[in-house]
């Protein structure tokens, strides 16, 4: 997004993830377009409002208040802005039952929208499943099914 002219605020709990992102942004000359924030999304708050808030693959094998975090994220979206939520909707095609388990069940787009408990200030622009073709760990063809939700704050 920074490469497209946006100013980006990147929030992650892991200092290592932020360091890798910072190194890459600086390598491509975009370090001045990104603000790096190390914080727990379950408690992080700011008075800033954003035109776009993106949450990607907020899944964990340990307890993580994903729905609460995403509900908090709706408060960060400026009027006329968007919230995009992308996540796995199921286990990889190569995984056996129980493998790659998550503490919270994986949900599809309709369930994601329902869990957000949005009021009438919000409109759903996209709520769909998308299949990605990838290579399994053994190199064989495989698929992943992702949930993609794009919301707009209308007020």
C-alpha cells in the first residue's frame, strides 16, 4: 500500500515481524511511508481514524479474541472508509483432520459479517469465499479456501 502512495500504520504484537517489515520497507525506499506500532491488538487503541483498515489471517493456535479485535477495528475506520478482513475459511486441502487446528473455529464470510454485529452505518461490499491454488508441503498441487469480507462505513 505504501508503494501506491498511502501512508501505512502497521500494527503487530511481534517485534520480529515489525523489524522484518521495516527492513523491507527501507530496502525499497518506503520507510518514510510506514509507522510501525508494536502492540497487542486486543488492547491497542488510538484516536486516529483510517480510510482503510485491513486484518489479514488473524488466526492463532492459542487463545486469541479475534472477534473482539475485529469489532474494535470497526471503530478505527473513518466515515466513508473500508474494513477488509481476509482469513482462512478451512484447513489446507492436504491437512488431515485436526492438523493446523486453530483455537477459534475458522469461519466463512457470512459468519464473519454476523460475528461483527454491525449497525446500519455499515454496508457489505464483498463477502465471498476465494480459492487459492498453491503447492502443498510435499510439492503436490493443493488449495486453500479464504474468506474475504469488504465493508464500507457509510456515515
